[in-house]
């Protein structure tokens, strides 16, 4: 995990108070995984002292980051040879997770107010 500033550490601690877990995903050791429920997203520290989202939010398959694919007329969350259907409920869970995390990172004052 990269060296973090006190400001970045404070944001991560406040995220944890909102129910997010900090995890590490191979092969993304240089990024910080943020997980809640069945969803996760990678964060990367910036030179400006903030944290930025990397890539897209992911639905976890067997505890691993997945990609969303279209197969046989359906959407799937896929990791290696495993897949789960991207049902409306799973897509809604992922969208809610992404919205909540983005909101907290864009408006760090919300983290303070919610603590």
C-alpha cells in the first residue's frame, strides 16, 4: 500500500465509520480497495493529498473484483471462470454503492457531519 498523508488517512477512517471496509485486491496492491456489501472500488492516492476513484465500481464474485459482460443476451459479473448474473437487484446494489462512495469522496464535509 502506498504512503498516505494524514488527510488521506482521516478520509479512510471516516469511510470506515460509514460502513466501508478497506481491503486489498491482487493484483492491485498499489491501490486501496473500498468495499461495502458485495461491491468494491479501487482508490488511488493523489499528489494533491486526496483520494481518487480508479476504474469502475465492481460487484464481487467470490470476493474478487469482476467485470460486467454481455453473454447470451444477459449481463454477467465475471471473475475468471466464475460468473453471477447481473440481476436488477445486483446492479441496483452496485449503483447505490457507487453513488454513496462518490458522494462521500466529492464532499468530504459529509464524512465529518456523519461521524
